[in-house]
C-alpha cells in the first residue's frame, strides 16, 4: 500500500496476468511476423541462390562473393564518405541554429522552428523531383544559373562523378535539419539557469559558458542525434535511387542502393540478404563504438 | 537564456544582436525553403513540355492547368490520394491504439519477461530496413500472395517499435499511484487503461498519430515494391511513375509534387504544436 | 460495465476493419487476375469445353503515342470476339516496364503477356518463366506473320510470343538544318555514310556564339531507359551485328568495339555533341530536336515523323499547346553511320507480345487463351492501328488488310530510306542459347551501361571501358568464349 513515508520509488502494479500479455499481444504478433521472422528468414536466404521456380542452397558463396566484390567495398566507401560529409555538418548546423534561436522571443522561436521543420514534412519523392530540376545540367538549370552569377561554368551535377556525391550532400545539408534543431533547442531550454548564474559570477564570457556548460550538458542529446543520424545515413537509399541511380559508374552507389539493386534489379535475393546482414553488423559495431567512446558518462 | 549576457550594453545592443541573428536565420531559412518555394511556384506554369532553355524563379503566368494535366494523366490519379489516405489513416489508428497499450504495459505492468521482451523490440530499431525488405517482400508476395492489396500496404506497419518506445517513455511520467488507487477501487485492467491512462496520454497519442500519419503518407519504398497496378498505388509511387512517363513536363511534375506534399503541409500548420512536441519525446531527457 | 461494452465494441470494430482490409484489394476480381496464372484457370477448369471463363493479364507500355488510350477499346473488342475471355491490361511506362515485369516474374506471378523487345526473351527462357506457345499457336496464327519477324520471337526450338512490328532504329535529321549545312541527305539515305563522313557532317551543324553552343550537330538519348540504345545501335554497324558471333563467341571484345568507343567519345570532344550527353533522356532528345537545339537526333523511329508533323500543326494553330519554343521541323530519316569500315547493318528490332508462366504450370486451356490474346493484340485491327501510328511496316497479312482503309501521311523519301535499311537488317539469332544470352544481358546491365555513363561524362577513357568489358566477358565466358583479334 502506498505509504507517504515511502520514498519516490516507482512501484509497478502487479499485473493481472492475462491482461499484461493481452496488451502487448498485437504489438508482439506484428513484431514477430513482420520483423523477427524476416530477420531470421534473411539468414536463411543469405545461404541460397534465389530462383523464381525454387531456390537452391549454396552455403557461404554469397558472403564470399560479397567480400570479393569490388563494388561492395566501393559502396561502403561511398556510404562512409557520405556519412562523414553530412552527419557532422548537419549536427553542427543544427546546433548553431538552435543556439541562435535561443535568445529570441517565444513566438519567433516557434516561427523558426516551423520554418525549419517544413522540408521534413514534404516527402522525399517530391523533394527529389524539385532537386532534379535544380541540378539540371543544361545552362538553364537553377543551380547552374546560380553559379553562373559567379562566373562559373555549367556543371553536369548529377552526371559527373566529381559533383554527383557533392550534389547529394548539398541536398542533405539543406533539407534535413528540422528535427535536430528542435531537439537541440529543447535540450538547451532544459539547462538550468543556476549554472549560468554561477558562471556569470565568475565573469565567464559567452564562449566560455558555451564550452563549459552548454556542450557538456548537451552531450547525451548529441550522442543520441549522432547515433541515430549515422544509423540512418548508413541506410540511405532514396535520394541516390531517385536522383542518380547510383551513377555515374557507381560513384554514388551507397550500400543501401547496392542491396536494393541486387534484390530488385538483378533479383539476386541471396546476395542481397547476405549484404544486408553484413550492413547490419557494421552498423551495430559503429554504434557500439560510439557508445563506448563517447558515451562513457551518459546513462541513457 | 542566460547563456547570452543580458547585462552587456544597452537595450540597443541586445536588439542589434537579435537582429543580426534573425537575419542570419532568415538567410539559412531561405536556402532551406527554396526548393519548396520553387516547387509550388513552378506548379502554376503551363503544362507544356519544357526542358529547353531556362527556368525562372517567377513564372510568366499563373494557371492551374498543370494540376489538371496531372490528374488527367491517369484515371487513377485521384485514387492515389485516396489510397494514401486509407493506408495512412488505418496505420495511424492501429498504431495509436496498440502502441499505447503496449507502451503502457511495458512501462507500468510487471510481468515475466518484460525486460527481455522490450530489449528485443528495441534491438529491432537498430536493424537496417534492408535486412527485412527482401524476406518481407517474399513473405507478402510469394507466401501470402497478398501483393497489390491494402493488406500488404498496411499490415507490416500496424504497430511500430518506435511508437511503442515513445509511449513507454511518456508513460513513465505518469504517477503509478493513480493506478494503484484505481485498483483499490476495484477497476479492472481494461478500465484502468481506458478510463485513466488514455485520457492522460492524449499528448503522446497525438504525437504518435501525427508522426505515424506523416511517415506513412511520405513513405515510398514499401508501396513501390508491393503494388503492381496503378489503382493500388499511393501518391508517392504514382508521382514517381508520373515522372518517368513525362520527363519533360516540368510544371505538371511540380504540380504533382505539390499535390503530394500539400496535405502534409496543411496537417502540419494546423497541428504544429504536436509535430514540434513529438520530435522531442524520447530524445530529450526530462 | 459500460467500459467492457466499449472495449468489446472497439475490438469488434477492429476485427471488422481487418477483415474488410483483407477483402478489398487491388485487382482481386473473381478471376484472380493478380495471382498466378494457374489459379485463374483452376477456377475455370471445372468444365472441359473451351467455353470456360478465363482472364488473361497483359502488361503494356505506350507502344505508340495513342496506344494506351485504346486500351479500353481493345479489351472490349477482345471480349466481343471471345465472350468467355476477359483481357485485363495494365499500363506501364517505358521507364518502369522492365522493373515491373522483372519484379513480377521473380515473385513467381508475372502477367500472362508483356510487350518487350525480342532480345529480352533469352533472359526469361533462362529462368524458365517464358511460356512456349508452339503447341497452342494454330497454323492460322503463325501463317499470318511474315517469316523474318516471327523468327525473332523464337529461342532454340520454342516460340515465345508473337511479333508486333519490325522497326529500324535510325537517326532523325532536321531537313532545313541539314540543307543549310550542305549535307546531301538524299544521297545519305540511299548510300549511307561512314563515321568519318558523319563526323564532318555533324561538325557543320554546330552553331555557337562565343562559349555557348545553341545548336549541336548530333544528340542521342543515353539516360534512363535509353541507356542501352546508343551502343547497342552503333555496335551493329561496327561489324558486331549481335552480341555473339556465328560460332558463339562474345563479340564486344573485338578491337572494333574499342574503335567504336573512341569514335563515340570523339564526337563529344569535337563539340558536336553536348558534354552533358549522359543526362539526355528520351524526352529531352526529342525536345532538343523540336526546339532546334540539334540538327540530328537519335534514336530516330519512323513514328517521329508523325510526331513532328503533329507539333508543326500545333505551331500553325498557335494555340499554345505546341512544345515551348519549338520550331517547325521536317523530319528526315537517316541511317546510322558505319564504323571501322564495317558493312552497314541496320539495327532491326522486333518487339512483340511475349508469354509468361507463373510458379504453377498453366493449364493447356489457359495457354491456348494466352495465345489467342497475344494473336489478337499483334494482328488485325489492333496491329494495323498501332503500326500505322508508328509508321512501322505491317508484318501480318491481317494487319495489311485492316490497314488498307487507313491513310497515313508519310514522306516518300523516308519510306524509301526505311526500306533500304530494312534490306540490310541484322538477322535473327535464335541459335544463341538462352544461357549465353542471359549472361550477355547481365554484362550489359552491370558493366556496359555504368561504364558508358562514365565514358560519356569524360571520366574514363575508351580503353578503360574496353578493358572492363573484356574482363567481365572473360569472367563470364572464359578466354575461349570471346573474340580476340
């Protein structure tokens, strides 16, 4: 029974047996059928060679072929490059923008939050259409007109490997910040004023306060954003598929796109399954690494 | 707030600083919003085959013909929107209902295997979707033979782990004492859930609803895989098909893109509070 | 108590909605159009007579400009002819035709009929998913077709569909620009041209002002679905009329191939072709032609003459529906130049209606019905209308009959030019085993197309591409399976 002398220990109600499981039943069934089963199935398929009239078992061939495949390693490299170019910049931009929104009046804050979140609301397909026209390689393309003002030559943005990756990166820089900005802002607002007051007493400057109070307090948030952004970035597929198709000559083929091509363009399901499992392993390792080295004093 | 020195200089200094900030923010906002501006503005152009010389930032004339062109492209153009609505609506309702239930159970009820089960669910969030795509596709198409149906579009998304996670996080802030006193009064589990928990969880339910609807409306990959015929496609898939069939019809393509984005824009502006709030639940402690 | 009722009604609603969901699907009419072919006929297999109800599914791209508008009429006419049979047509665009078909084939439930190029047949035969119609195609049917195009639909001993037309892939020229540049196009139509002559000719067609080129000499679509066309068509006139030589060695490792690649790259370096060529797709190449941005466009199909005429009429009518900034163009059919001193061989293409089977073997009756539907689509009135629209020659007796009453407005010069090209058509190669054909298609998809993109963008040298193709060919066919000269 709840006694007022008891400390704020969150006690759980002893369940009614059946009801506990009933409540999670639907969620569990959906999970089992559409997540757990497919993952197990992916293991099995990765050891097969798929044929519409009946697959055959080929042992570790798919894995061996993947490790020998230049294109696979190239796609890993492309994905890493893409991740390194987009994630840190995105986080930094979001952080800076959040810091800048901070001193404004509440109403203005909300306006800017909405403005930055708007692109997130539009669908990837719609945005990719627009960007395709922006990147049109003929001199009339919007981006070409823009750099034309600075006297530069028109570029074949999506068609030449020097600029294709860069174009995808720009697209990412300009469209995906809404969520992180809002998260950072919320976290910033959660920093207790007393810290600042103490620092002010010591005569700390803006930059010092930033460095000694804000950044450490934001560490859990940054870690969360970093981990989720990297996980997401490793799976990136949609923009590459819709805009460059992985070209030219596989310059923008990311691992996600390679797996898709293997599965739904060449219909080598076994190979695709093997690659996707390898990808999952890589993501898990990278996340683990991040938690270990960056999350030492964060309990999440 | 006190990050910035409020004592430095005069009010003029503060205003100046804020003005600079607003200007910078506006510039960045312009860059971010430009594609959307371009999309909407260009959709009002003529539905002729362009692709010749140059695109302008301001069209010569305003017409809605490109929109009619888009809708006339296929007799199913309206159906696409309907399909997206049905799928997104169904998935939203089921998620709100069942994810909240599961989140409540994981947060408040104590039953055997609770911790283990939840960790298993959580692990799923780390698995790249590519791993499940192929087997899921084979499951739906080769095993169940329900490809190209609403079931194929809806079932895999009935309840997502992310939503369960959100609900659980939120529920942990509801004081357990409320439930305990209800139990004392003789309420059954169901009654506790419907009469007490759900009304208290309005916020997280709204957030789940909004995020799920948006995600479902915007998703492209899965509907692209499992729909074969034009009458079952969602608006995003229809848009992609339209693009491939009409590569030089610039304005109609922008019209199509706007059509697919506008419902979400409207939803966003009217329920802004929940969108923006939903982003932080689960991401920020406290 | 009230809450229990509320809960119950909620669960009832949930159950009802789930069952409604499973019930309402896309094409699930009672003939099961979207499920494997067999289940449709399984429902009908009760009666042994040929009057059993059946549905035949067809996946069709816009074969001709008005083709897809006629779908409803085609379905009606077919049903009128065979009251117990329903033809269900699913439209696709050229761009996602292959993707859609492949997805359905690999899922084990393809449409009964799909419209594809005959060069794709080997891939599906290899998978075992193409349906051999030999025993259900009546002599009436097969006798209706001209012998040559029918050959293209065969592989080994099987007949896998019916041809719709035999087309020549050529280039298209703007008469006015050609004459301004002093090119004797009538002679070219008769005698053809070598690469060197071609190179000089297109240089003359370039119009520049300072650094900007307002008109190119030659443009060829290489992006999207057109990515295989450029090399495929040019290679035929470079001494490699098929992917395999008569003794079944892979042909694209010959030195002619390297010379071809070098020549193609050269035309861009000359400035006669846009350096953004790798992003020009089918829509754009036609757009550039109509807006006077290029003198010659490729690939050119005979039907483009029709499209150009239509746009000219729109310009005359001045109603704003013509392509923006377009000019009036007289379309001239031009042959592809020959490379490396080879004999001219036209890229003749036979596209047609190919039959497929699902995981379960279709019943004999369903097979016969598929043959009926494929025959209906590729002969008689349907073929006559389509081929006329395409300015393609009729290849069935019934088609010619039906077309006798239709008039088409075509330039005599162009008609003669097409005839000339057809006279040196590339021969059909049903002797190429399905397995080899499938491997060649794989190399094309995985090596040739991506490398070509890079070559056109100027990022690799012709030698690099040639080496990559050679390496892939050796991997696939062994040192002995390739041409070495």
